[in-house]
C-alpha cells in the first residue's frame, strides 16, 4: 500500500501598497463619457419611438424587451460611473455590478493587460488568478493604481517564482 504525505500549503503572498492604501476610479473619464452618450442616446431613441407611436399603444412584448434592455444598460452605466478599485493591506477590492474582493494570500498569478497609449479609453485591467484557479479581473484608470498593479505583478512573480 502506498503512503503519501500531503505537501505543505504554499506560503501566503503579502503586499503593502505604498501609503497603506491606493484607490481610484476603475474607468477613465472618457470611457464614462462615452458610456453616458451610448445609454443616453438609446434612451432618447426609445423616447422618440414611444412619442411617435412607433412602438404601439400598449406595453407589448417588443416594448417590454426594449425597456428591459434599457434597464440593464442603465444599471451597467451606473456601475461604471461609481466603480472604484482599492488596494489595501488585506487585498484588492472593486465596487462594480457586484463587489469583487481578492485577498493577497490566495494569489498565484497576476497580469496587467492594457493597450499602451489608449488608457484614456480602454481601462487597464489586472487579471488575477488564485492558487485554486479562480480568476477575477480588476480595472484601474489612475496612474497610481496602474503603478501598484505593476509593482504587485513583479513582487508576486518573484515570490511565486513563475
């Protein structure tokens, strides 16, 4: 009979953001402005169709789906407007459609994904994977957040020796 001894769990990763905590908006002003234009334009289009009677006189199936789509767009728009990302001594946190949290001690891999020169439009994002394989994406639109994302990636890579 084979006897296996379990491996000890990996050491937890520790990270301390400069200044103790760094936070900022998850999305750039330009991105938020474009999102506002898109959602506002769709709402104006719906109102125009409604006032001209192009949608019918009652709230039928098509109109209901249009309203449901606008409601989802409005919820996503609101989430974009208020979304903030925070790094503190305990981990990463982001307010979004749903709140996201990731403690540092469970991190196995991080990668900063961005389109250089287009950060004003496309928010840089930090892809984070845990030791168990779960992944989450955190957005950051300020130079302070991006700098901490880069520093965290270097420190974690050296710590886990990938």
